[in-house]
C-alpha cells in the first residue's frame, strides 16, 4: 500500500472513531464504556512537546477528555475527568514494538500537560494479535 493510501485510510479511521467513539468503547472496552459520559466529548489539542522546552514536537491522533459518569466510582478520590489517548497506527506487525516507548512518552506528557489520568489505547489495523490483543 502506498504512503498516500495509508494516510487516507488513517484519516478516514480517525473521522470514524470521532463519530462513533462511544460505540468503539462499547465494542472493545465495555467495562470502560460504562464509566464515561460520551455526550460532551472535549477533543483536545493533539500537539505535545516531549521534554520541553528543547524536546521534539509530536502530533497525536486523537485525544479526548471524557467525564466520568456520576454513578461510576471515581478513578481516585476527587478525580472526575479522564483524558483518553487513542493512537491510530496503519502499519505492519513490525511497527507495534516501535510504538511502545512512544506511547509511554505520550502518556507521561499528557499526564503532565493535563493533570488528569490517561487511558492510552493503540489501534493497529494490520497487526495479528489474534484479532484483539492487550499489551502492557
């Protein structure tokens, strides 16, 4: 697949994820979906600076601030927001390992920038993992 075609698919998937964010969570993360309010998603700035001021600038795919439902137990006392990082990759199996350190860097920087808990999610379209897989 050409670089242009990959980019087109990547952009289309981001639009679909934004449009069907609640359905995405209900399908793949049902336990988390019951915790969140999806009516007023706050889509945050996707630009982060790793190790500011001299660190490199990165563009994240999707970053959403979600309210925790009033009837859901808080993640920790007094915390009612969660910034969920959804990073969409349209690459080959070999790319999954290269994303791991970047996801950690993104997680740390989002925590620093927002002061909120972060739920990092990576979505690979061409990686085996027997369909759905978890990595920690």
